[in-house]
C-alpha cells in the first residue's frame, strides 16, 4: 500500500521480540508517575498510544484539516483522502470483503446501539429472541434490553461456568429457530475468556440467526478475520487498540447494511433532502450522519498500521508469555484467587485477595506507579455470578513485560503488608 | 510505605476495617433505615438507627466495601450513638468539611476526636467518596429519605 504522506511508515518496531523496544514506541510510558516508573496494566480500559498514532493526528491538523466529502478545495480533498484511506486500512485490518462494510462510529458501544436501533428495530419483533451471554459488557446488554422493551422480543442468556466459560449445553438449548440475533463478546473484558465464536457463528447460522461479535477487547490481541469468521456484524473500539478515544468501527455484511434504515439523521447520510422527504445515502455513509471524527479515523488507521507492522503471531506469543508468567506468579500468592480460569484467555487477569477490597489494592498499587482497574468492570452480571462486589483487573498490552509483572507482585506484597 | 499512604491507612482505620463495630448489628426497635452505594466501585451499605426522643439510642450497619468506607461507617456509628440529632448534624458538617476542605483549620477539627483519621483521604481525591458514603447514608436514615443514597448523585 502506498501511504499518503500523513501516515508515517511505522517506525521503531522490531520484528523480533524486544518488549522494551515496544515501550519506546509509547512516549507516555517514559514519564514517571508519582515519582515511579509507570507500570501501566489497565489496557482493557484504554491502551496508551504509540508515537506514530499521535504523529498522524498532529500531521493531519498541520497539513490537511478540512471537512470531508464536502468541499471542492484542495484541503477538503486531502482530508477526504485521509479519511477514506483509514476506512480501507480498517477493511484490511479485519479482512472485510468491501470498504463500504466499514462504518465509522464512536466505539463499540455506539456500534452495538446502531445495530440494535436500525437492524434490530426493523428485523426483530414480538416472539423473536435475542441471545446474549452472562459475560457481556454492559454495552452488549443494555442496548438489547432497550430493544426488547420496545419490540416485545425476548432476551435469552447463556450462562457461564466456574471457570468463566460459556456453558455449551445452554448454547445448544437456547439457540432455536426463534433466535434472530446472537450478540456475543469475542473476549470477556472482566475474565479474559476467549469465546469459541467461530463455532457459535456456525451454529447460529444453522438456525438462521445473525451474529454480532463485540470485538472491543479482541482487536488489540487477536488477528480478526471477519471473512473467515463469517460473522454478520463485528464491532471494535479504537482506543483499546492504540488509537484515540471516540472512534471505532462497525463492520456489517454489505447486504445487511444495505437493508438497514438510517441510525441518525443529518448531513452526510442523505442523497437529497426536500421539505417533504429525503432519500438516504448508501452504506457506510447512511450511518455516518454529521461531520465525522476525521482525526480519530486517521489515528485509527495509523494504529492498524502499527499493529500490522508487528504481526499478530509474534504479538500473541509475547502477550501469552507475559499472561502465563503473570498467572503463575499471582497464583502463587497466598490468599489470591484468580477469577476466570478458562484455558482460552487473552490479556486479562481478574483477581481478589482475601479480606482486602480491590479499591484498597488499587490505591496502594497506584502509589507504586502501577495502574490497574478495580471495580465491576461494567460487567455487573459477572460479579453477581461469582458473588463478588468487585475485582482487581490486570490487563496487558504488547508493551507489558515480565518486569512489569514483577513490579505488580512487589506492589501486591506491599498491599498485604499494609493489611496484615 | 510513603507518608500519605500511612495516613490513609492509619492503624485506627485498619483496626475498624478488621473489626468493624456495630457491624451486622440490628438495633432493637430500629425506626430509621437507609441504603446507599457507590456504583463505581461496588461499595454498598445500609444503616439502621433507633431514634428515641431526638437522640440516637442504638445503631448498626451492614454491607460491604473497601477498608476506608467500612472503617468510616464503624467510626461514625461509634461516635453518633447517644448523640442528639442536632449534634449529629453538626458532626456530619464538620466531617464533611474535614474530608473535603484542604483549608479546614486544625482547631475546628478538634471536636472530631478519633474521626480525624478519616482526613487521610484528602490526598486521595478518588477515595473521598469512600469515606463520606456512610455519612450520607446516616443523613438519609435520619431524614427518612426513601431514596437510595449514591455517591454518583451528590
């Protein structure tokens, strides 16, 4: 691919594995926090951004800022070219068949709401069922609750077992000809479980159901291939895969998007407007009302370039090595219990420590420059399933190293010291 | 451990977290109750009071949460038992000021006694809510507000 000048060729990345080198790609990781070396382990909330992403956004404002698809002037052409190039990058990133299957949205949350409010309202009615799982993020629960409230459809749930894996028998029982849509996360944000989505998609298609995969947590860890998966919708959030906040994509199969009514009304999404009625643009523009997040799309494209420059096999091997190391070291700590012990996990470890509340763990770790997430992780049904008010969650990115895990373990020893 | 951490997790706090007083205690003839939570971190408590002749005769709390919120609830009930509602209201205001106002002067803090240890949260803005939550629940119980108290509605 030839890069327009505002996309820098990703630099500073080695094909081999020198995790410290990855750290150097992320300027913020060099800044001390509370006078300590920053150990950033809250990547499932949001990842840090590499230099190339920051620079792509800066260059866009320095050289090409204008509104897209509107002006005939030079800058508008430049901005449009950059925006549409980012769409092609995302098409390639998830191996979609067509660029017009990529809709820019604010993030996974908006993507799911978009599908619920357009596809869902049109295609799902009374007597129909939507199937979700107990391990969904609130963003893949609430939009469906709103939809069934409005349409009279039913919401069915596949529960999880003690390891944090889906109960297969329930999948077989609850997937019926009534099921119109299965909405499922690729990777659980609170447990780290990687779901067997290929198998689920196949089973769903056998009963004629469509499948939406929430890929917010998967995008930074796994090679996503929507063509191969044959999913009907796939959503992701840029900011969890090294891109800025406020940008993400909805992938939808072309024939589905073409038959979906608009989401929001406004400029950009129409072909003509009169005071008596309007006709709507084709996808993806039908779903992109208003001036889009142009800088965000460009940043997202640059993040895809960054990830592509590493190759996912190398990345997974490294991340899994750190995950296994962390799992071993944490399991060896007295009174520490890992929540989510599936054999198929990526990037995330949730845990609790006997009689020490996660909030206190988080505060003490923070004083050592270690950033983790504590709370219910917007997955309250999971907390209820394990009868926990909250957990501490460590989530990894490509720049995390075994040294980071050693710092974490030292920090946790200090936590135990305070509460001994 | 650095100084601000040591101030946050004072021995008194740790003690009340380990052995909370009036915890899971249901006062006889309790006539005032309120619940509250911090939806962001999952802290959740309820407070039960027996108010007689304008005075808190007995009090108890239950629920779960972090060391700061639990110790705060425990210290709170210990100090309000036997006080008149007027005195409690005055105390609530003093505690509120002590936890949130960096300029609160030492003298006015004197009446707080043991409760002063809660001031360690001042250096931890994210934790002020933890310390203050039980006090809001107490307030709601006294005023018989039916609504659930939440740190996110203040």
